[in-house]
C-alpha cells in the first residue's frame, strides 16, 4: 500500500478554533494538524497518530485553547492520508 498525503486549509476565527481541532482529532485519516496565524506563521503543529487520543494529546489541546484566546483569525492546515492501491 502506498500512502499519499493531501493537505487542506481551513480558515477559522479564534472562537471556532478549539471546536474545529477537537472535531479533526476524531477523524481517522488525519496525519498532522498545523495552526498558523493570519500572517502565515506556524503557531503549533500536532502530529496525530492513529489510536493516540485522550491524555496523550491533552497538552496540545490545552495549547490550542490558549492560542484561540489570542488570535482572531487563523488557518488550520490538515494533512490527510490517502491510501493508494
């Protein structure tokens, strides 16, 4: 099996950031979540390993909450795994 990585950019405001990241963490095909501010600077990168949720990701989720309180607009870059044939 060959893995291809597809990226997707989602624009959100600070109020919707936490809810969107939590929703993405429950999707099975996510490889990495990158949050950037409105000027394109990377604020945090969260590698998402399949099967690793809960207590392991709590520090990253807490950091996303702190970022959400500080930014007005940001981008979430989502890396998704597409398995080839």
